[in-house]
C-alpha cells in the first residue's frame, strides 16, 4: 500500500503508477520491480502467507523511524 508519494510497479508484463491509498497484489514467483517517484514514497509491504525465509534473516539493531516531514 502506498501511503504517500508515488511508485511505479511492474508486475509481469503490466506496469502501473500507484499513489496514496493505492495497492497492488503481486502473485508469488512473478518477476516484479518498483521505481520510486520523484518526491519519494512511504509504503507498507504485507506478505501473505508469511515469508518463512525471512524468519531466519539476520536481525539488525533498532534505528530511529524516518517519517514523512509533510
């Protein structure tokens, strides 16, 4: 889900620009890429089902959140 700014998603052969409030579902094992718009973007990624390969990923230390300034 795009919270602010914009992104251009390519999923398979389809390309779409997303703005605030827009969502896009990416099926598993489908090639995809994203480019952030000129003003940047804040997005939320949700994985269903949970990505088990991330359970074993190395954890990094906490950092201060970076929130949009506008």
